[in-house]
């Protein structure tokens, strides 16, 4: 298995993770999407694309700041376009309780229901798998072990992904409109 770590990830992760799993090949380079990419060397199984978020980053990326809309819905939309050839995972680390407490000390109110809603929406609406762990290092270990299980073919992966629905969503049109375009011009976006 080859694991690509996005070059913008913190140095402590880029240094620590390869030492924990010396049996895998690691490379550091800029990824267009996500923070980690696991690629199976046998090329038979799907790749695994992982977006890593701390609880606080997850919350602020949904809520936005300084009058700007949050970037998370846009990130999720971009990630879902990869579901035809990759398993997409959201890796969430940190404690909601610690984050809420820290923000209260700063005089900022955090709505816990929004955090639960984000995760539920990602799982149900966007078909993205979620790994949650309070401890960042444990979460990263779990991520690598999950990638390996996918590459080993040990997990049941849906045989069919609705690529037409993803294309329609990407183009912000209805499924019927996309099918008409596809039937006229082919599937090459």
C-alpha cells in the first residue's frame, strides 16, 4: 500500500506516521483533495481518500467566520465527486466537550447539535464514512489500518456507486437533465 500525505499536513504527522507503519510506502506531496490518500498496490481495490478535521476546525468550517460562509459544504461536495473510484472518509479528532469548554472560556457559544448534524449529514446524505477518535494518533492509526483492510479486500465495498447522481450534483443539475446530457454527449465530463 502507498500512502500519500498532503504536503500541507503538520510536520509531526508527516514524520510520525511512516515510523508507525514502516511496512508501507509513504510519500509527501500536495493533494488536490483530502489530506491522505491510500492506494492499493494491486490496483484491483478502490483507493481511500481521507479528509482530516479537528472538532474545532470541523465546527468553524461549517459555521464560517467574519461574515463568510463556511467552506465545509464545498469541501464535501468536492470529496463526493471521488466516490466512483475511491472510498471517502472523514477523520474527526478531538473531544466535543473539551472544544465546547474551551470556547465557553472565550465567551463563544457552540451548538453541539450542529456537530452531530454535520456528522449525520456526511454519513447519510453524502455517503462518506466517518472515523471519530478523541486522540489524533489513535485516529491516524485506525485510518491506516482501515486503508489496509480495504486494500486486502477484507471489507464489503458496494459494487455499484451512483456516478450519475454524482455527475448531476457536480454540475448542479437534476439527474434527469444529466442523463439527457450523458445520452447526447457521452459520459466524459
